[in-house]
C-alpha cells in the first residue's frame, strides 16, 4: 500500500465531517429564526375637523320638585304611582277636606252677615245707588235743611218789612211803634234762622259720624271676604296637584297616613329638557361661550349623538381642582335621556384642527392595561404604539394621541403581532378609503 494513502484518507474524512457539522448549525439557526407574520396594512389619514373640547359629565333633570302639602291632614287618596307621567295641575294626592269644608261654610255665613250689616248702615244715611255718600239725603239732615231754608225766607221777609217801615216813619206815613214792631219781628226771624242753621249743622255732623259706621262695616265686609278666600284656599290645598308636566320618581305616602307640612308627598322631574353638567379645566374654560354646540353620547345609545348648546358657564372656579362647571341643555322630547346618565361630550369650538384617522380594525384594546394599541409597520417590522382614541367615523376611528398621521398600520392578524415582530405586508387601502 502507498505510504501516502492513509493520511489522505484521513483528511477526506475530516472534510466530510466538517461539512456535515456546518449543515447542522445552519439547520439549527434556521429553525430558531422567527417566522414573518402576514398582515394587511393601511395608511393613516389626516383631515381637518371642527375644533372641539372633550369632557365628561352627568345629566340632571331640568326641574326636580319634592312636593310637600300646604296643610296638614290625613291622606285619603294617592292616584299616581312611580313612573307615571303627570300633567300640570293633575291631582297627585287628596287629603281629608271635611274640616276645611266646614271652615269654608262658616266663612260664607260671616260674609253674608257682613253684607247685611253694611246695607243696614248704608240705609241709615241714605247712600245713593252708586255708593256715593250724600249727607243731604239723610232724613234728619233733609228736615233740618228744610227748616233752615224756611227760617231764612222768613228772615228775609221780616228784613224787607222792617226796611219799608223805616222809610215810612221818615215820611210820617206810619207810627214809630209800628216800625219798632217790624224791627222786632226781623230780629226774631234772624234768631230763628240762626237756630235752624245750628240744627242743620248738627244733623250734618251726625250723618258724617254715621258714615264712619258705614266705613267700619265696609272694613268688616272686606275682612269677611279675606276669611272666605283663606277658607277657599284651605279647601283647595287639601288637593295636591302637579306643579308642571313630568314623571313621578318617588311617592312615599299612602292612604291613611297623616302628613305634616314637612312631609314629602311625591317627587316630580321634568325631562322634556335635560341639563348636562360638564367639568372643564381652567385653561380650556376660557374658550367656551354660552350658545356653543355640544354633542353628547351615553352608554344606552352608544352610536347616537345628542345635540345641545352651552347654556351657562359658572363664573367661579373650584380653588382646589381648578375646574369650571359648564351647563349644557338638551331637548329631550321622547325622554330618552334620564337623570344620572354618564355622558362623554364634545364642545365644538370655532375653526378647525387636523385629526388622524385609522381603520377601526387597526386598533386593539389591551385588557390588562385598559389601553388601546396600534401596530405601525416600519421596515417590515411591527412597532407597538399606545394610542388615545377619539370619536368613530364610520369604519374609521380618530386617534387623538400616539400617531402623527404618516404611519402605515396593520389592520389584520393583530393577535399574532408583538413589538418588533417581522411582518410580510399586503398593501391595503388608505385609511380614508376603507369602507
């Protein structure tokens, strides 16, 4: 055998062993390399949308009234139940009204007595039909006036006779005794006239005093009328009525109970208009004005926007939280919004802002951290982005934080992706073209 054969054979075996070892390492390396995840991608889109402020708040009723009785008494009927809709003026509770009815009848009798007393005092002084006081229509005054006028006539006649006799005495046609007699008659007539005048004035004073009695009777009549009105109100107060249209949310009393003025009969809420109380930070409240439109959503209607307007901005800020309270009003004709509903609302501001949108299918919710995530594709590698989502728009959803709008995002096979995962992408539609 050739002396070079054995060393050459050894070298051949070593070469073959080395090749086999290289293949095994290559196979092992290829078996541990991660496989690429096939995904469909879409391009994030941007567009200008109305500028807005997102806030949260709670709906409260436009009006809430805890109805209490105006009089104490025993309940005899409660014709409404919780959940009933009542109209303004509808009876919601009846109290025992027998005592109030008796007081009303007593007040009516007192009014009749006051009317009779007034008519009697009026007749004494001869009031006219229109109620105007004329003292000369009082019989005593009329008689005294007639006597006074008669005395005046007699005095004038006696004065004329005395004057005539005085002239005749001067010419010597009558005796002085006749003249003296005429003058005495004149003086007597004047005295009688003065007495008649005094009697007439005394009668007038008496009539005026009687008119004071009429005024007292009129005051008594007005008092009787006031007592009657109070008695009528007392009877009406035993029937408790709804102060406005609304729903009964509480009715804590039942027939047979005795209620005092401090007891609550029922609670009624008006829901045709609802108020939404929103809390906004101090730096954002400066942009809000009364009349600005507001859109709100509640869990009961997740895909529906309710529209309202800012009604008031609280002028003071909470010194601890630096929070302003905003009040928005919403028409609620069908009663779909209810007090206590939690709402996410958006206040629309003047002007616009740029918003980023991606397909809804590109967003995944991480239940562990209660956050939303998107996988952006960069050089065939998935990069995890934690994002903040906004309002949906069809099959798109707005991203308010976490994306710039230039990213390409995966929107399929998201369950197989992780941060840094290699991907093989199939080009999809831009986000604004996704149906």
